[in-house]
């Protein structure tokens, strides 16, 4: 029972926290657009290889994916609404880890209209984005890292 409970937690190791981590995923990750989100995914092995060549190697590749969520004031001027979007996206990530590839960093950028979505609608958009990325990755012969 304890391992299942630990899997459902959203602990600090599951989060992108540093600005440079967000920027690296945004600069090199594979993109998927939905009606209300932009989802970027970058394998952690890619990050580890790039970090090994620089002196800022603080990220060890792990099995679990990490999530970062960005919701700007353009999406909603209300902090309450922006925080709600972040909570819903984190909850979808936490309860549905199988949607996201293992050992990847994921950045979700909310777009206008996102505050009006409920849990089920966000889950549907994440699943659609995952399917689009899977189709794109297979058609590009496994080039998940995107163009540089």
C-alpha cells in the first residue's frame, strides 16, 4: 500500500523548479498544442548529456517525469484563477502519470480559456497532446528532442 501512496504524491523531485530547467525544456523540447495548453516534453537523458558537457550538472536522470506549469497574467489577471489552473494541471499529472513519457521533463504553458476548464477537460487535452506527440515521434523516427 505504501508504494502506491508514494507514487501518487507530487513531491519536490517531481517538479521543475529552476528557471534554467524551464528554459532548457522550452528551447529543446517537443511541442504539442491543444486548445488551451502548449505542452513541451524533453527526455531527461538529453538534459543529462547536455549538462555533462557544462559545469552545471545538477540533474541526475531518474525514472519519474518532472512537471513545470506556467500560467501568465495574460491567461487571467486573477491570481486565484491562475493558481487553480496550476492545481488542476498538477492533479492531472499526479493521477495520470502513464500519459507522460517516463524520465522526461514536461512544461505545460496555459493559454487563454484554461481557467474555465475542469479536471476532465484538462485530462482530455493532455491525452490528445500525448497522442499527437506519439504520432509525431514515430513519424520523425524517434527524434523526440526536437530541432536545435
